[in-house]
């Protein structure tokens, strides 16, 4: 994971249970997408809002896939 996550973006700490990632995020939905993009199993310890964000993202992606993308909603501008 250290090769994929810049040290300026997060702190990685090896623990007996695995690797602990500590970081800051302004938007939980954006962080959920970032974490999903890492492509590894993970557990969000806190905050509760971030624990819920990957579930919402997963539900949205599954709904969009099932509808052929029609239910994904508008794409936000950058």
C-alpha cells in the first residue's frame, strides 16, 4: 500500500491486524471512492459518516449497473 498511497496523503501503520491508514478528508463520498479504488479489503473504524459512505457508493453503483447507467444521476462538474 505504501507504493500506492503518497506519504503526504496518509500515514500507514503496520499493526497485528493489518495496515492502519490515517488521513483527513473534506468529503466522505470522495474518500469512499478513493478507498474503493485501492482495491483491497478494508474496515473503516471511524468516523461513522465514513463507514456509511462506501455503502452508499456501492448501492449507487449497483443501482446504476442494474439500470444500464440510467439511475446514476447527474455527473458533477469539477
